[in-house]
C-alpha cells in the first residue's frame, strides 16, 4: 500500500471526520539540478475557477489545475539572454477520459520575475509567450498560439484560444507555454513548491538545445513541485459529483478486536463543489460500514481532504485480509466515477505479535550540498532511539565527475529504486520520506515501533579470527502458519561501518539563515567522519532460499550465513551487521535485527588449538589479526611454539 502522502495515526475517537488536506507539506531545496529561484509574495492565489472573458457564459466552465498557489520562480543556472524555456503539465489518460467531449478555451499561467537583487519591486521582463497543446512533448503541437503577458511578476495570465480544443478520451494531453529570456536574470518557471507524492504530471520543464534543435524535457516535481499552469474547460458534459480516493493509510498489523484508525485521501474530480459524501468501508467478510461526511465549506476540482475513519475493527485472525473503501455518494447522488480503494491488512490473535523495528536507508552523497541536514537529523534519530531505529547511509555518485568515496555497487538498486536524487530516504522500503523532515520521521517511528507485527527476526554474529568473514546466525518467526513455497519471504544482510573518513562534505547551508542545525555556521566544505555507512548489501530484495518453504506459527526457523567482509571496510572493530526480513512481493522490510560492533563475537580458534608444550615443535608466526605469516618482517607479530605464545618485533 502506498504511504507517501499520509502518516499512519493510531489514536482512536468516534465516527468519521474530515480535515482539509491542502497539500501543505513544502519541498526543501534539492540538488537536481541546480536552479536559481525567487520567492513569490504570500498574497498570490490561484483562483478556484476561471472563465474565458471573451465568451458567453452559456456553458458551464471549470479550471483544470494540478498545482497549489505559486511559491517561487525558477531559472536554470548558467542561462543567458535569448535562451528558450518551456513548462507544461499533463492531463493524463484518466483525466482526458473524464473530460472527453468538452473544450479547452484558455491556457492559464503565472508570469515569472527578474532576479535582480537591487530591485525594490518584483518585475517581469518576459512578455512574449507561446502557449500550446500537444499529445507528445517532442511531437507536433495541436494548438500553438502567441500571447503577450503583463510586466507584473507572479500575475495570473489567461491566454484565450482562438479556437477551442475538444478533448479526446484516453490520450495524454500536455498543456504548456514557451518563451525566450530577455536576460540571464529572468526566472520564468513558476512552481508551487509542494510535495505531490509520486505524481509527476505537473512537473515538466525544458530548455532548448540548439545543437539538437529541440527542447530537452525533464521533470522537477520531486524536487520543486508542480508548474502553476491550468486550463479553462467549457462544455455540457463536465463531470459532476465525482470523488475518488487517491490514497489510504492504515496500520499494517492490528490485534483481533482492537480499534484502529484508517485514513482516506479524497479528491474532487468534478466541475461542481463537493458539499458531502457517503463513504463505505468493508473489512474481510464483515458487514459494510457507512456514514455521511459533510464539509463546512465545499471544495472544488483538484482539492483534497483527509477522511479519518475511527474505531474500525475486525474479529478474525488472518493475513492479507482485504479492506475496501468506497465513496458511494456525492452531494446525495451516486458517485459518477469509481471511488474505490483496496488494500490488505494482517489481524493477529492476541499475544502473537512481535516488537517492530524501523529501518531507514538514507541516500546521500558527499557532493550533495543539501545532504548535511539530513545526515544530522538521521544521526539525531539514532541517538533518540538507539535500540529500534536502524540507520544505513547509502552513498551515491552525483555524476561521473562527482564520485563519493563511500559508494558501493551492492547498494545501487536501493538508489535506483528508492531515489531520483539526493538527499532521499526510505523507511522499511515502503515509505519515502526526506531525511531533512525529522518531524515526519519521529511520527513514523512512533507509529511503527508502537505496533506489533507478525514477523520476527533475530541475529547473532561471530567474526573470524583473521577478520575476513563474519558468520550470521538467525532465527525467524511468524505469528501464524505461513506458506513460503514461492520464496516470497527472504533475508537480506547488511554491513555498515562507523567513523569512516574523514572526507569532505559539500555544504550549501553555509552562511544561510534559519534552523539549520549549525550547518549555517560551517564552511561550504566540511571535513567529517561518517557513521552507519553502508558497506555491503547481501541480497536485493533478499537472498533466495534464505528461509524455509513453510513456517509453523511461533516456531523459530534457524539459519546461518557466512559473509566475506569486503575490502571497503576499513576497520572491522567499527562494523555493524543488520538482517532484514523482506517481503519480495512488495519489497517491504517487514522487520529487522541489528548486531552492533561491540556485540559481535570474535573467534579465537586460529592460534589456541595447542594441546602440548613441545620445545621441538615448529615455530609459527601470526599477525595481530590472527593470520598466519610465513616470513614475518617489519612489524609486531605473535610467535607460537608448542603451547608457548609470545609477541616479537621483526
């Protein structure tokens, strides 16, 4: 189940309630790529609905808008006078089908601003725009029309189309503009700075490559939010009374009969205001539960609300119990679109759950100037929760020329699967969360570690006497009989190292203002030691056949795996070992164990197997790690003859 937009809250009260969602979580600045920016004034708003001013109001109109209010204007670093830029949003296939047969009558966007520090007022110098509609950002434009914008910065512009465009179903339609800069100071791309989760439809930007004679497109939704672009739609068949559930959150595991909270994130997909909805949820084979939720103020297309479903419960133990939530009615009428959302939960018999641990894989780089704050905050999490918050810092390269010395190929799939830039963080490989958002990490920690789970993994480790291998012994338990014949459940093994370095860390916070955990007072490059550095990931998502084909409830399955310590581990005394229990169907880490360096046993078998004291016995030499040396020289060694062991210098 996706959890990128909703935090899981376990407090229970009574009935159903709603709270304004408002897309309030802002994105911090990120390193991909480097932009210059200027903030929009607080008073800027995006109207709830727009109408083409030159047309009669005989037909209903609405505003198709994906973004929140303007937050800032962006420009590419290194831009020059005459450079061409473009910005677009996507009306995806589901939305073109929803609005099929109706017409786009205008394209609406915000002017940018000249980034001139000495200016006492915000002014836009780019006034010549071309608005367009296309099915392919690199293809032919269906509509292309010139438009003259105002000089006012962050001002809403309405480009009325000479000929309305009829929306066809099932085709991605891109709505956008292009312009040429008047100077290198022009910042033309206006964005909302909001985290829209996994959605990227509103984040398309491009610069014109003169050598290729084409726009080169990229998506900045994950780093800067959505473009503040919209379209006015007019027609007789605009959708009405349409609400979908885009995401839900609930505890993964709950004891039988215990009350819990679910949350549903709903969105208005209609042209009319939503005043009330009827919501029905069904758990397993229990009877459906329905209630009507009324909103104090109606909300328009694109706005969202979080519905809190309190005191839900189920009275049977089982895994992967289906849960279905449906918006059945809108404004007292049948919902005109599919308003359902389905997921599964585990319900545990009383006394059969296990303590849950939280794993965070923090994706970072020494060349990422925005990463230091995440490094600090994740270290604070380890200090605040030393026993059940497990941190692995996964280092990656920013580019072919910006290569982090702590990068290792064994974690490459973690970076490619759970990050599109630096910094990034993933919790139990199921929740994406920026490591600079420590408040969210604390919330997730409370939720995860206060819940019982039906999975347990424990571990103990022994380091070989020559420090070349570590043997990991595990025991794994499930709360109920479990079929693993498909090898769905596997173990993965991780080696981390503390006190690595020193290496230089880029710091973009130097000289900045705000609550930056002291990084504002440090130089732009900081020499530092790194903890919890990922040195080896053995198995992604897990190691095949590392667990048996069947589990008997609450019976431990034991296993042993010997891991060769890679050469990037500089000091085994600072090495920690983690074991993940992974669901390969979802990739989620179900639970984990950690053995700290101080708790790893060291084998002594290499030089202690002596039974007699024989002065005629051959002389043997070992280094301080217990490795036999045939011709010792230039160092301190252990000399053994029979049962007599001494230290010698050669």
